[in-house]
């Protein structure tokens, strides 16, 4: 976590017991746009390929997790708390979940097309092929705080 994110975290929890599980990260495809959707309360979910957790030897998210969302310049924009984590085949993700990701025209078709493109490229970079039934780690979250800009 960078110094600015750590300072934001510490300031937010000043005088209170801080949760132990926090990470700072930015959304991959368009960090500024997606961070703004989170701050605006439009984006309340996200997903990632299960395989990437395995490849990167990263633990799966839990409902104990807090995250500091960073913009494209690695500056903190908000704090979120994970409220639900499910492992779901991509072709079984509900329309409601897809729309809760808040992107584009907020349709299932937009979500599907964008995620097929994204995962196809990301999987190719690790020598894997896209499959419509690839497992996704689907996370829902709530915004705890939006940083004044």
C-alpha cells in the first residue's frame, strides 16, 4: 500500500479499532472511470477470474476484507467493504449481478461482451484460453467512505 493510501486509511479510522484486512488497488480496465462509479454508488460489484488468484498465489477475498480504491494515479478515492463473495461460472452470472458492476450502458450484453474481451486478453497473457464457463470470483461491496478530492 502506498503512503497516501495508508494515510487515508489511518485518518479514516483515527480513534477507532482498525480492521486487519485491507488492501489498496485499482480496477484494471479503466481505473479512473471505475473508481468514480464506486464513489458515485453506481458500481457495487466486481469480478475476476478464479484462475488469476491461483496463478498469483493470492487468497480469495472474504467478507472481512476492506479495500482502498485507487485511481489511475494510485491516489485513494474511497474505502469499500466486501459484503459477499461467490464463485460462479461466467455463463451463470445473473443479469442483476452484471448490472451491479455499473459499467457501460448497464446491460447484461455490455457486461458479457466487455468481460469476454477482457478475460480473453488476460488469459492469453498467461498462456490460457477463454471459456464461457470459466470460474469467476464475484464480489459485492458497499462504500464505507468517499475521499474528498
